C-alpha cells in the first residue's frame, strides 16, 4: 500500500451533496464531541478494527475533535479522522457497507481535508491507501513514489 498526496487548494464543493443527503435521507455530518467519544470509538471497533478505533480515540484528544461522522438519528453511518496518527495525515475512514455508494464517504473525506486546509496545510497525506483509484477520482490525489514503506510499515495489528 502506498501513501498519496492531495492538494488541498483544489477540493471540490460538497455543499449540494451534503444538503441532498440531509433533505432526502436525514444524514447529518458533524464533528463529534467528548460525550460521544466511547460511542464513536466502540462503533469504529465493531465495524472496522481495533487499530482504527485506537486512531479514532486519539482524534478525540484534539479540540475540536479531529474526526467527522455521518449520522442519521442515533445511528452512525461513517467516520473520517485526520491527524490522529501523524501530522497532516488523513485517515482512518470508513462507511457502513450498506451505506456505501451514496456519497457519504466523499463528504467525510472532503470535510476532513478541508479541516486540514483550515489548519494551514496546502497538501495532505492519505496514508497506507487501499483504494487509490477512489482518492484519485474524488480529490485528485496522487500516489507518492517509493511510499510503500510508510508509517504503517511495521504496524502491530490487533487480533481479530
């Protein structure tokens, strides 16, 4: 898996897509707050992995929280963290399997990248990417040459 670089000055406008998801499906996007920490971290562990839950927990150490969630009522549909493993890194991120294909992940991605831009960055790193084509299409990200050996190279993985 490679790392990717994305130029934050060229992010697409998501306002209409976000409005559409709210009006037609009741989905809201927000940064969770401290009283929601265990809910978000436990959800991430249940639906993705303990490693990602650990990264999500770290995102709550920042104020505002370095994470966005998509929710409908009391149900979390997806999440996207940033600067939880390293400065200027996007991830982890994930959307429930049955909610994919609706644009939720793209909105979470761009909201997180916009937060990095608002922190003063011009470029951001998407670390240890699986679906490179998705990030190329969504935000024009480019693979960083010789990045196979990244911050995640010798990661200890939690048993499943």
